[in-house]
C-alpha cells in the first residue's frame, strides 16, 4: 500500500535539532517558524544517543515535548529513526559492528554513518529503536511521515569485514541460484586463475596487487546497494506495523559522488520519494545541476511529486571553498525544485549550529539571527510557497527521455577502461544541457522502461546494457521513435562481458554501424569535424553499415571516418555519436535530432537565460519562468492567465520576468479554450 503525505500546500521547513540548544530556545524556534511559514520539520535524525542512553533504556521526555510544541503551533513532524549515528555505548558493546575499509583497517566511531551494513548487532539495535519510536508515536497528531535513517550510503556504503563477506556470499548464492559454475562464468574467472571451487573462497573486492575483476567489483556494488536497502525496508516495515497509515521516506542523493545506491530499485519501496541537493562552488551554472537532479528525482518517483528534503540557504561546509549564495539565488534555487515537481522544500538545518562538524553550514536561521539577508529571504520564500499551494500534486510533461542506469555508471567507471577520463554524469549532463537551454522537458528512464509516451530517447552513456534493455531501446526506434546513442554504449552485457563482433555491441544493427577499433583521445586533445566544431574524449574507426554520415573527422588517424551517423531503423530513426562534440556543435546536432522527432520546447520564443518549466494539473498548467542571467524578459503566456506569486491577472498575453526573478503563471486548461 502506498501512503500519501497528509499536509496542505507545499511543505516548508528543514531539519530541526532542538537537542543542540537549551530548552528555553525552543519557544523562540516555534515563534520564528510560524513567522517564516514553516509547516513541516524533520526531527530526531541524529538523536539516538539521547533517545536511548543505554541499551534498551529510552528517554522520550525531550522528544515528547518537542512534538507537542510542534503540534500546538501547527507544524507537522517528519519523524526520523536516528539510525544514521549509533551512540558510543553501542560500539563499546559491539566493536565488531564498526566498518572495515578496503585495506583491512577497522574504522572508529565518533562521526556519522560509521557502521557495518551487514552487522547483525547493528540491525537488531536499529530495528529496536525504530520499533520503540513507532509504538510510542504512531498516533501522535504531529507525526505525518516517517523519515527512515538519513542519507543511506553517503559515507558507509561498503564494509569489507568478514561479516560482510558472509553476507556477500549469501547474496551471490541467491543471484546465481546456488550455482558456483554460473558465478565463475559470469565473472570470467578463467582469466588470471581466479576460478572458485568453494563459495567460502569468495571475498569482498579488498585491496589487491593489481586490477580487480570487473564483474566481481560490479556485483559488489549491487550487493552493497541491496544490503542497505534491506536495512531501509526492515525499518520501514517495523514502522508500518505500528502506524499503517503513516507514509515513509528516506532521503536520496542522486548527484555528486554519492553513487552507491541503485535508486531505481529503492524508489518503489518508499511511499514518498525525497532527495537532498547541494550546489557545488566549482559549478558556474549550478542551475543546470538543479534542473537535472529534479528531473531525475521526479522520474524516480514515477512522475509523482516528491520532496526536497535538504538543501542550503547559503554556503555548505564540506567543499574546499564554501561560497555564499548571491542575491535572489536562494529563491531561484528553491522554486526551480518546485518547478521540477517538488511538493516540499526543506533545508539543513533550521538553526545554524554553534558547535560540531557542520557548524559552518548555513541554515534557515543563521548565526547572525533574524537581522540577516538569509532570514529575510527565508521568510519571503515561505510566503511564495504559500501562494503556490495549488501547484501541489501537479506533474511534469515530457516528450523526451534520457536513459540513466546505475549499473552502467558503475561498470563504466571501473578500472582499465579504454579511457579513465569518461564519467557517466559528465556525459549525461553534456547532452542534457542543450535541452535545458532550449526549454525542452526531459524525463529520465531505465533501459527497460515503457517508452511509449516519448518521441525522443537519448542514451548518452550506456556502457552496460542487458539484452532486454537493448531490445527495448532499439524497438522504440523500430516502432517510429527517434533514438540517439553516445559512444562506448552497448559495449558489455550485464556481466561486464564484451559483446563480440564489433562495437557498439548491442546497438550495431539499429544504428547501422560497426566499429573495429577504439581511438580514445588524450586529455585536452580534440579532433575536427567537417560539419563544424570539434570532438573530444573519444573517437573510433566506425564503418557505416546502412547509416549515413552526418559528420566526419577532419584530422588525426581517422580523418575522413564518420563521427556522427543517422540510420533509418524500422519506421523510426537511430543516431550514433562516436565522439563528444563541443557544446555548440552538440546543441546544433541535438536541435536537428529533436526537430526531426517533433519535440518542442515548453514555451516558444523564451529569451536566452530564462528557464521555462511546466507542471500540469487537472484544470490548469503552471508555467515557471526563472531568470538566471539577470536581464529580465517578456514571455508570451495564455490570455487571461494569473501570476500566482503576486496574484496579478495577465490579460495582455505576456508576463514580465523581473531581473533575477521568478514568476509562476496559472494557465486554465479546461473550458472552450483549454486543453480539454
């Protein structure tokens, strides 16, 4: 049973950690939360040591008072299990539950996420405290959602201890049907004398003297994701037993280097999909990262609304240089997430900490207090979100899909690839960016997803794909769709075995090409393209086998060899890019591809620098227009529309986006001039 979050309007708040402050501060917190328009906070995330001061002994008095205060002030609670930070007493009793790294060193406690995911003692303790919380607060009127753990996999995805080795072997026996010969075949253990004669010979991929077996390493990544998922679902079930009607979530992290979890497998296990997103100071156009993250999370949620569980009001504390946000950026960031489907906006954290590892992380209530730009922006955002209450529940609309697969990402970034410069996220963003600039709506899909709703499917980086996924994608083109595939895709099957007969393996026939040799480029090296521009990262000696050359290399060992090809496949079209064109060239190429596919932008005629995103409700569309350049613009909209943030009627058929500002336009879609 999928349970819905019962809260009116857009959820707004953040992590609330009252245990960091004397109790006399709490009343001020309630007053200021009300002033800011906060209607939901996450509580108890890191409170295990205070909640359970010794094994099996609980002190709920503090949490009782906090939840009662929240309810009295009309603020809902997303109540967390505190299992991301086990207390010191637990590790004194169970030192074997501490994780072991790849080099065999057992880590110490004193931080967060420091536990072995396969530890029976940890699982028992985590379920015990989750059960105690569920039984005590199942009927508390403030509790509207369970928050299971926090940021699974951000620091502790892997443990290489003997307990983990036993769990890994159990997982492998289930995957391979207790057939050791099947495992040896899948792992290719005839290479380098790695053949296994007994399950007990198999270890985690600990530090070795040379390159590890790629399939061994890939299965380990799959196991680690599943092992943490089993902890999450076990806690969720304990909570569901106590409170069957209360939904559960846990916060994902779909970007950055925290790629330990296969979120396609995780998302169906949650009632509400949530995500944490933070800007990187090194990214000059972080608004693109926000958009791409939001589209991916919305897609994981099955095009249902989702929650932004954490982001920052200003600087974070964990980058080499942590920069504050510029004027208007807090508002633009938050509303960009709403535009991409977020029905909740939350921050880490409510009140900036004065001590601890994250004392220099920004918050809704900063160190400077209420006489600060951040506080005034936080209050203003609360008013904005209240004005957007009717947007809640509306969905996105896209005719274009980008294939994203964690197995393919993990496999691509294993050692001993033709080029270590290739990074899945960077390739996907390179293809996503021109679509974002053109205002084209995008979903993300698994290789085996139902593609019937799309005109165009892009696979920028799909190194690994199984037969079913490959058949699904090629059938999409065969049935009339447009498919575009990036280099080094389809190269290996689900076991990381090279698909023989020439590259790009699984996609050769549909793409109408065959490559017999790869020529990856050196860092900084480029090749010219006769259609204009350059290519980087990659080149290959490809021979058209039914495809037509759209662009060819102009220099180097492959001068005259096709670099971009187009092939009629069935009643559709398949494109192959055997290099990474420079941004302008790639944008021009994808404009042609989507034009042939009949894919249109969300709004025509939107000036450069204005992000246009549409959410669709049963009776109205909600058009978000966000000015990232700071120039402002006039944008055409439906006649007799309404700008929700100001309440202004737009009878002239245009809306003014102020410099650096945001407008949200309601366009009625029912009646004689509407969609229906």
